[in-house]
C-alpha cells in the first residue's frame, strides 16, 4: 500500500519499471502534387465546383422564396381590393323604353279562297282536236283554250241555210197569191174563203221561215261552241282530257279547271265577342286592314282589306266567318293555303313600348328590371296593354327613355350591379302574334 505522503516521482522510481520516453514525431513531408491529367478533375477542383453548385442552389432557393412571398402578398392585396369593391357586374343585354305606335289586332285562322273557280266543259259533243294552253299557264279572259271538230256543225248550218232559202221562196209565192186574191175578192172574182185560206198559208210560211232562222242560229251557236275560250282570267290547272278523245256535253269531269289568282280572297274566323267592334268600325265607313301570315305566323304573305262578313254565327264554335281580299300579283297566296289572318281594328299612337322579352311575370305581378344611372337594377312593377310581335305597350309604371333588361335576368335581384349592353336600335313593331291586351 502506497504512502499517500509520497510524491508521484518517488513512487514511479520505486517501481523499477523502465520509462519509455516518446520519440519526436517524424516530420510530415507534403506529398508532391500530382501532375494534372487532361480530362480529369483534381479533388480540389471538385470541391470548388461542389461549393459553387451549392451556392447557386442556395441563391435560387432564396429567390424563389422571395418571389413566392411577393406573389402571395400581391394576390392578397388584389383579393382585399376585390372584396372591398364587391362582386363583379353581371353582363346583360338591355333596351330603352321608347314612345311609338302599336296596333290592336284580332287573330283568326283561315284559308285562301279564290273569287272564281271555273271547270271548263264542252257544250257540244265531238272529238277534241287541239289544246291551246299549257298546264300552269295564266290565261286571260277570252283566250282560246281548245277546239272541237266542227265538221258536223258546219254541215248542219248549211242545211239550215238551205231550208231557209226554200221556205223563204214559198213564203214569197204565198204573199204574191195573197195580193192577187185581195184584188179579186172586191171584184167578186174569187171567193172570200180563198182569200182567208191564202192569208193562213202566208202566216204558215212565215212561221216556217222563222223556224229555219232559229235552226241557223242554233247551228251557228254550236259551231261557236267548238272553240272553247277562257271565261275568266286565271291560272290553268292540270289537263283532264287529252286531244283525240271524244268529249260529251254530259261529261261531269270537264276539260280543265281555271282558278282566279289575282285578286284572291281569304276566309277566316273571329270570336263572336269581337264582332261588335268590327261592326262598329265598318258602320263608320272605316276600311279595316287584314294581313295574311304563313302557317308559323312569322312570314307576312300579303296585305289586303276586309270585304264582307257572313250572315250568321256558327253556334257550335261561337265564331263568324269573314272574307278579306288581297292583291296577288306575285302569287304568294295559293288557293286552299292555310293562313293566319290579322285584322287591324285600332291603331294606338304615342304609347310607351318595351321589348316583350324584357317583361317578367310571377304569381303576384308583371314587372321589369330597370337599370339605374349607377348601373344597379331595381324591380319595377308595370301594367301591360297591347302586345304585338316583339313589342309590348306599358300603360303604367315606366316612362320612355328608361333602360330595361332583356336577357340575363335569371341572375338579377334588387340592387345587383350590371354591365348593360344596349343595341343600337330597337326592332320595329311587327304584326306577329298580336292580341288585344287586357
């Protein structure tokens, strides 16, 4: 056991163990730099490139971070500004209420009816020799249409003329004898009975001559009937009999049909509730205009005037028939064509008009969206009058010059901000699906 009072040196000497003194470290001789080989990087150059790459990545990362912060700040600023401004305005198409004229129309369904339809028939029997028309032609009154063999009727005329010459000679002879007897009877050279008999013979011969003259007239008429002329001006239909056929006066079909096309009429109906207004206008001497439209009521075919009314109301439908006449030089109206007739009974002038598309309805009222000067909309209740085509009359609730929304109303409510596009001009009033407003 060692004495704690001894020094460490004394204790070390008493162990008798050899003390090893460390030798000085050998000097470090720096390795000779290897000669650079082409195409091969030394470790020091590789380390340099590594640090440069890390530095570039660090700079890019810092730049991306700064850019993203700036973009986020800009987006937040824009969102804050947009929130301050409110939602963007809703684009709509609008129109300006204007002052104009509009008509009150009574609408009725009808059909085009020719003023004259003639079935051409022969009035004599014979062979149809020639046809002087083409199917679909427009012929004038008096134009030659067809010819029938007139040989038999020429012969009959000659016979009648021969008989007239013979009977006329007999009449002349009887008149001479009558004059002779009239001279002899006063002289008592001939009996009075002979004179009376001769007078009767003269009258008889006069009757025979008259009969012959009638037969001549009949033969001339039959001869004229061999040439068939158009009785009216109109359009020729399809040929019913070809040349060469034997035609008879008793034939029911006829040769051809002619239909008068210009002028032409249309017969249409109106309700008996509307009759008194029409009667009042006609009693005042007013000529009522009638427009004829196509089946879809979009194309105006012709414009004419009311001609007459039927004499009784149909009790099964409660309607009355009316006839309107149209000039039809262009042939736009065709017989039996279905038409929508529009009868103008009143013309309203200087009223407030808006496009029908701008009028909105719900269970409580009829209204429009009015665009105010600050580009916001307000709901405005209105009262409608007459509606005609694309226009509607506003009797109350709107004044000319105010702007109303036509399209885009499904997204609007009171106070909505809009961007209104107004067309350059409102379309004119048309006589489309016109009806009398309440």
